[in-house]
C-alpha cells in the first residue's frame, strides 16, 4: 500500500509539473531562455518556436451576428544571424467586400540580456505597417527592433473575420524546431466544422462542453404626445464545444530537393464549415464530398454561367475553325486564346469582371482565361469541360472542401483520352501544363453536375540532350562547342527562363552556373515554334575541369557538366520525392587529346538501375587513337517517387556523382 501511495504521489507530481510547464504567458521571458546558445535537440537550428498558442472563438453582435476571431500568442528564440527572418512576422488578411478582415496587434517586443538583466524593446508604430498584396489581399508586417543573436521575440495578434466558412490552418511544425504548440477552437452549437489533419505527427486532443449565453437588448416606444421608452432583456443559452490540440518537441521540417510543397507533409490541422443549425431554421449542409463541392462551385454565378456566354467570340471562332478537324481545332483555339488574352497573375476559380470583359480588355484572371477557352472549345463542338486544380503552392487537395482548389484549367474528352489545356502560359502545349498545375489530381466538372478525378501527373519523358565536341589543350583546358536540345517540360521550363531575357545577362548566368566557363557565339532556335524542341548552341572554353599533377593531366570527361553534389542530404525522408515529370538527360561527348599525350587510364563503364525501374544511369567511355568517346544517360522514370525509395535514390545519386567525378589520366608520350 505504501508503495502504491508513493507511486500515485510521483504520478500526481508529474501531472502537476507537466501542467505547470505548459503555462506559457507573454512577458514572462526568462534569463535561461535568453542565455540559451543553441537548441538542445537541434544545435543546427537558426531559431526555435519556444511556444505558440492559437485560439479560434466566436462572438455575437446584435448588429452583425457572429464574427470569428483568431488569436495567436508566440515566443520565438533567435540563435543565429540566419534566423533574423523570424523577427519579421507577416500576417495575411482579406481586405475587400463583405468578407473584409481586421488585424490588431496587442503586444509585440524584443527581449535581450544586457549585463545580466532582461531588456525589453517594444515594437513601435513604425515597426508595424500594412502592405497591399493585390485587390483582394493585404498583409500586416511586424519588423521587430533590436534583434541580435540570442534575442527572444514575442507577439500577440487577433484577426476578426465575418467569414467563418473556413478556419485558418494551424501548423504545429515549421522550418525550425517547435518546443510547444497549442491550438484551441471554441465553437457554438450552431456550427459544425469538418476537421482535416496532415503530417505524420498527431497532436493530443481534449474536448470539453460548456454553456454560454448571448444577451439581447430591445426597446419599445409608446405614448402620444409624451413618448416612453421601455427596454427588455433576453438571454439565449447555447452549448459551446472547446477542443484543445497540443503537441511538444516537434522537429524542424527541413526542405531539400524535389519537394512539391513542404506544407503538404507538415503536421497541421484545418477546419471547414460543413453545417449550420440555427434555432427555428432548417439545417444547412455545405460541402461533404467532392460531388457536392464541385456542384456548388459550378453553380456559382461567376463560374458556371460564364461558360454559357458565347456571343462575344462566336464570329471569331467560327472563322478560325472553318474546315478544321477536331484534332486541328484544339491547338487552333488554344493558340488563339494564348495569343489574344493575357493572364493577369490572379489565381482562383471565380471570374472577376467576367469573360466578356476579359475578351474585350485582352486580359483576365485564370478563371476568365480558361473558362473562356472551355466555352470556345464547346462552341466548336468539342466535349470540353473545366478542371479544378490546386496548384503546387496551394497544396494537395486531400479533403473535400470548397477552398481546396485555387485554379481552373480546361480539358477536352477525346477517344484517345483527355487533352489538358492551360492558356495562361504562352509556352504551354496541349498536355504540357505549367508546372504550377502538376499537383497530383484535379477535378473535372461536366454540365450535368457530375465530376471525375483527373490525373495531373505527367507520364511522358521530358528530355535534355547534350552533344559536345571539344579539344583538350596541353595546359588541360578544353575548348569546344555544345548543342543542346530540350523537349516537353524541359523545353517549357527553359523557354520560360530564356525567352525574353536580356541576352548578355542570360549568357553570363550560363557561365556562372557551369563552373565559370567562357561562352562565345551563343544562338538559340525554335524559341516560339512550340511544335519543335528548343535548341541552343554555343562555343566554350573550360579552364577549371582538369589538373596537372607531376606532368600528368587529370581530366573530368564531362567537364563543366560534372555533377558534384547529392541533392539528397537527410538521413530519412517521410514525404515523396516529387520531380514534377519523368526526365532523361543524355550526354554524347567527343574529346580530342592534346598533341603529344596518350591515355594512361579511363574510368570504367557502369550501368546502374534502381529497383522497380525508378531510375537508371549508363556510363560508357572508350578511346580510339586520339579521340575519347563518352556516352552518359541518366533517367528518372516517374514524376513522383514514394518516400520508401528515398535511401535507394540517395545511394543512386551518390554512385552517379562518384562515377562522373572519376578522371581520365593523360601522360606525355
């Protein structure tokens, strides 16, 4: 019994100690926090979130009804200069119309340890300012004063919003360690929210119910010559559900190569309104599945009805498509929209001023551009429909909700399958979409309200092919010519980078990206002829890819194209490797030896393959008389590779780098 009491006492002390440790208050920065030189669990961290607490609650006003409030309190530690960005907080808010939000900053300050004492520097008025992002969104920026290595910053802000269709997403993890994260929702019984969680870390959840009330005041005037005013008071009691989510000791989410959007895999929680049930009113259901979501979107007056407007383009499209087959109509209409309507950069699936205005003004948002394209394709007799998309920056649309999508493209259903089209990019082609669109799945909506999932992941290989001939000089430098060919997505990406760029600056960037080579005679072909591969050619001089050691020349056979760094650096990775599209890079290289030299040794050929045909690497080299012929190809056969293959790919890349780093050894005759 004594042992049992002792065990219970220890357990109780642990609970009390734990509860006490979780009591975080702004303004209570400790000397220990300021003295801390590095994060105890992640010494490489440039900063850390010591605690962050968010709360969503609802308040009722007789004038406006319910408003939703989102309050955040946070304390952040700055360890290194590279962590100074954490001392610049940006709060984004909706800034127009009935959904206009307001942001209030309640407390913000920087804390430092000076001569053993805590010094607090408050954020002044000039350190908090508003910035307009576009006609819909603004942001409040907080620039904390007196920040240095070792500083701790604190802030508290509240966003008031009349629109509670969706709560702000709460992220438990960030790019730096998080010691403690807490998120609380306090929801009246009149609202039902669906809950979606992401990431591999699940917070502890506690649910409580409690009674709350709303007081109403009403007044009546009575009398004739003499007016009397009487007041009455009413009270409505309702149940509020308080849900608390907590998580501790969260590791930093570290980005590396080939990540779609790190937020897709970060521990987070989001809520979307699924039902309202006010007293004496029928229940109102919102989106509960994808069919309901897309049907509601299609019926928006600035979406579906815009597809029915055709009078403004009928004559132009009739003339354009006269005598064309269906297969010829698609690129003709697609090219017409790309040439005549410029995208203004705004995302969303809702039209702003409408398709007619966009056609007249020759500019519009993504919905206006691509819904217009869809309407034109339909008018020409093609089975065309819009496809809702969540762009890569917006995250993967995991769960059915109206805000899952932020973009729309067009699709034509043909006997050979779907033809996907996005006219916002001048360099896009049928089924070659801007990379922002390549985000797993979209949702096609037909006129009858039915929908289907659309696979947005490319299957066809995009290629970059290099043909090189060069002469190795006695001093080890190499002079030669290179001709490159880009196809499909490789061509799309390179055109976006190259076409329209200042030629001198562009050539200089190629030199800097390729081990400081010297370029001459740069030319490019098929810039705007999208039906052909993009070609580029230039002469080069490479003085940095060989060494002379004891009279022997050690030459890198791929010269400035040699890969030197493994893109994968983490020990483990819990999210997929997203290449965007399957790729193949080829090198065909002919090297002429310097006079008076012969080959002492060559790297050995190699043929690497990964399991399940994910990747391959072939390296063949030979020497005939005074020429060295090298053929190299590296392919990744899938756009997205599951995380379970991470270590395989990491090893695959390391072996490729090691092989490409091997030298040709030349000796004097």
